[in-house]
C-alpha cells in the first residue's frame, strides 16, 4: 500500500488551482495557507521493492535505501563514481569507445582474452588498425608492441610481430618447436651475435639465386658478423655444377683463400705462384721460381678479387687455362704446367731446365682435384712414358739401417719376433707375422741374395734402437739426407759417387730382422767365390744415393773366372757342368803351341771338346798333343797368325 500523506489533523487536503484572473485573497490562501498545511505532512507507511528498501519511523519519517541486489536495469546518463569496491555477479557490457582502468594490477580468472570480438572484425580492419594485440606505453620512447598482422608466410596468413627484443628469464629457457621437431625460421638468414653492439658473431644466409622452391644452385653462406658488416668464410653449394651433391667451399684458411689484387687479369683454372711482391702471378714451368704453384684460381669475384684453391676439388669452365684450346677437361687425366704462363697441358715438359709439375687431376669434364705436389727440375731432356710407385711403408719390428738391402722370408705358420721387455714401448715388445718377415740380405747364397729392395727410412721406438716400421724402396732413384755406408775395395766406409755397387757378403749376421750386423750391404767388388751371388744394387750419383737396380743376381762359379797359360791336360776343368763356355788367354806369345782362347765343355769328358784357336793358316795341326785344328774359321789377312781355327780336343 502506498504511503498516506497529509496534515496530522486531517490527512485529506485539496489545493485549489489559481489563475491570473483570481482575487488576491485566493492567491494568498493557496500559496500560504495550503502550503503551510503541506509542510506538516506525515508519512504513515511505505512499501519496499526488491531493489529499494523503504521504512517509516514513529514520527512519520520516510527512509529509502538501495537493496544489496538491484534487480532492475539501470542507465546512468552521467559519470558514476564508486568510492569503494564494486562486484558484478553477471555479465558486464561496456558500450563505449574507450574503457579506462586506472588500476595498478588487473586480474582475470579466465584463461583467454578475446580481442576483436565484433561482427566488424576482418583482416582488412585489423590491418587498418595496424594489427591486433597488446601495446605498452613506455612514457618516453616508442610504444612496445606485440601485434598480429596479416602477412603471408609459406601459404599461411598471419604473423605476430614485436618491435623490440624477446628475451627469456631462465638460463635453460628457449624456443620449443612443434612436437620438439626442427625449429623453422622463415627468412633469408639467421644472425647470432654476443648480445652487445660491439660483439662479433655468425650470420647464416641463404642466397636468392637458383631455382625457386628447390635447393638447385642455391647457396648457404656462413659469415663472420661484426657491427660494421659481415664477411663470408664458408658456403654450402648445390646443383648440377657440383654433381648434384652439397659442396662445402671454405674461402680462407682451410683449402682456399680470397685475395684482393687490383686488375689481377687471371682466369678460372689458372695455376698461380706468389712473387716477391706478394702478388699472385700465372705460373709456368720455365723456372723453379715461376713453377712454385701455390694453387689454382677457383672463383673470379670481380676484376680486383678472386679465390685461389690450394688443395681440393674445384668446379667450372677450364677452357681459358688449357694450352690445347679445348673447352672441357679429359676426365681422369693429369694436367701439368706448360711453358706458357697460366696454361696447363696433358703432357709434362721434357726440356732441360724446365720443371715437371703436376697441378690437378680432372674428375670430370668440368671439375678437377688440385694436388699440392712439389715439381722436379729436369737436369736434362727426358722422356717419361709411365710412372709407378716404387716404395712402401712396412710395419714390422726391425733393426735395419738406411741403405740395408733386404729380402723376404716366408713363414706359413707365422714368425714371431720379440726384444727385451721393460723397454718404454708398450705394445711393441713382440709381434707375430703370419706370412713372413723382411730380413737383411747378403750375397753368400742364392737364397740369401734374393733382394726385394733397399731400406730408405726407419721409424724407431723411442730410446730402444728397435724400429717398428721402415720404408722399402724397390726401384727408381733414391737420395737421402745422410751418406750411404759401403765397402770400397774391402774397407768399410761411405759410398762414393759414380760407382756400381753390388750386394756384399757376410753382412747379414744371423739373417734376422733384429740382428745387429753393421756391415754395409753395398760393396764395389763383386764376389769371386763359387756359390756366392753377383747382385748389382745401385749406381751412385752422390754419396747419399743413386739409381736402384732391380736386376736379379747370378750365382758365381769357376767358369766365370779368367785362366792364363792353361797348356796341358787342364784337369781343373774336369768338374765343370756340361755346356760351360770357358774363356782363356793365349799366354805371352801368340804361337801355335800356346793355347786355345775359347772352348766349349761338353758332357762326354775332356776328349772331344771343341774350341777356337788363333794360329797359322793351316789345318790338321796338333797343338801340344791336346788340340787338333779342324779348319780355318776366319782369315785375318796377315802373315804368321793369319786365322782363327776351330779345333777339337784329342786327349
């Protein structure tokens, strides 16, 4: 029930309306008397709603208050201020162009914040707004941004962009790619630096050249980064130029170098040497200085910059570097310096005073492997037909010395060698060789003289005087840093230049690899004892070496010696093998009675042997009762001793 109002003595009153034409007394009564009566109104009762609480005191005073829960929708036309906290127990909608929260901390229970939740949201409007995300007002300086923009990346629309660095608070925190897989960076490179503006770092960059959408002929560059720029030090190349396989090109330090040289005038494939001024010059074989090739031009950057490869494979068009004028290389062929500067040839120079220098081996028609071999100066004109390896390194315990001639002893059950334990060489105190071993050779017998090569280098186990490997040279020319040991006219000493040396006798001790016989393997006097072996070893050109001779030796016997004045029964020849050819002398005077210069020893004994006799031009002459001439063989055309005669031994 609505509250009743009115004067205390009468709760019903009616106030008359007045008009301009009414009397003054009526105006006075209405505006004064009636108003006075109204001022004495008293509230007797009030009605409470769910949103407003009303109460009436005993004196008739009406009190109104908002309820704890207002169930009616309210619209405030003017700003509303709450001096204390406000709690909204339902959804809250702010239909405003801007909502300002003057709070130091804003907490939201939900896990998601939705931006752009409007029917007008689209990529165009997002781009017009500069992106969607979070802006941080820094007061001074640019506003920090974390914005989503509609950039296309790998067919997907949208990129989150930040206008400042992104950091991690933990030392072990980082970026975790999808399912722990590879981290994708969609761009042309990645730069890693030390974190300050003065630090240097590494830049990984993918060039824009090549076939789009593939790795064909594209390059990954690795650069050293500094605040002033980046310098490429390595490239990973790919494509048909490099055999369709990734190819690593290290520009400096490993196998090649980038050089700045004004107006260098060089071409791809040109062999170069460095002159006294430090410039790279086209090489030729005309002298030792111009043939000291340091590398081959492998990349022409421009007229003032190039790359030179010291060793390794290079790819490109070699036509400007070929003496023949060919446009491509011959696969598998060796290319040599020529007498024309910067030009290469399939055949080496053979002229005296030029340098024999191999530069590279062609691995295909457009690629070659640069080889850093030192050239050799030709002392005289030579013809080189073939080349072969004439030495090898042998891992075997031994006490060989440089210059020892060695042979091979086969051992089907394996041969074991050991030396005194306790020496500082663990693992080398003993060894077993299943097939056999190399031992020192000597000319004492055919078996001991089967030389396979000369020892030209040894590697000693420290402080043991025992070697664990040696170099065996089987043929060719050898010269060492020290003089060779040799026996000259029976006296041990050093080798002499210009001498033919043979295998020595009694120089192998117990003929084992660990014997300690210091007798030289070389002697200038061949053996003269029956059963020993005459084996040429080397013709020396210096005291340090010479030409190794790989001829097989021959066993010496009495038929090879010279015998003077053998007139008589010659019983010393009775034990010669059948078929021996015997050389002799005719004595001091050439006469029909002095002897036979050459005869053939048959298998029927002494009687019946044939020989050649220098004597008078008669036949049927008996010489000392032993030989009888059978016919004139060659007429000398002079008196006296006029012919060689065939003669036959008759006793």
